[in-house]
C-alpha cells in the first residue's frame, strides 16, 4: 500500500469509494473483455479491513464473483504486499478454459525470472512460459487519442459505464448486511 505516499482521503471510505470500485473495476473490465460479454451479474461480493485497524475506513481486502452468458469469474484484490516482494504488487490474470489456461504474471515472476509480463500457456498441445514484455501497451495511447478526438478506440463508453455499474453494485452488495 506504500502508506507514506497515500493522501488522507485514501483511508476514508466515503472519499475513495471502497476497494471494489477502486481496484476490482480493472478486473471487471478484463472479465468483460476476455469473455466478450457486454453485461454480467455480480453473484457475491465481500470486503474487509484485516490488517489496518487504525484506519477503520480502509478496506484492504475484497473479492467478488460474477457471471455472464459467456463465462464466470472470480476477482480478489488486496493491499497486502509482502516485504520480500521486489516490487509494488503481484498482479496476476488467469483465464481458465475447457481446454487449458493462460496466466499472466504482470509485475513479477516469483520463480525468479527477471522482468515483468511473464505469460504461461497450458493446453492440449503446449505447456510453456514466455516473456511477453514486448507485447506493447496500446491501451494508453488509444485512450489519449479517444479523449482528444472523442472516439472509442480504447473501449466504448457503454463498456466503461457497464464496468463501473458492476463495480458499484459489487461494492454495495459487499457492504450490505
């Protein structure tokens, strides 16, 4: 979480929106994108403050399940980065299919390989790990283009609204008794 760099509002739930709207919105976006879904349903959501009792407004853990007609997903987010990890977090994306899976280790390979963006592909014919750091990051330049030209090359406005609607619904579900 890198506490010393965080502004005061980061610890106030009513100002930052909660961990599911803050962080899990990105994973909801990925779920919709990779499944090709235009909508989904939140089936379960939970938030907690496990490690920061002095900051009761902070949610340091969150999880949710969602499903669409094209897939199901589980999202877990937290502010727990072990001191031994050589970077700011351990971002992972795992896509499970009926014939295999893909895992992307975005920030670190805990097995010791240098660099970022390690892709693991396992299916009926392949079981390999490869360096994906040269794949490029087109999203950010497309987003800048979209803002300047009022276009939708990074994502559609409808997609963005769907992602945030789902994140807000998950956050509300997690906080409701």
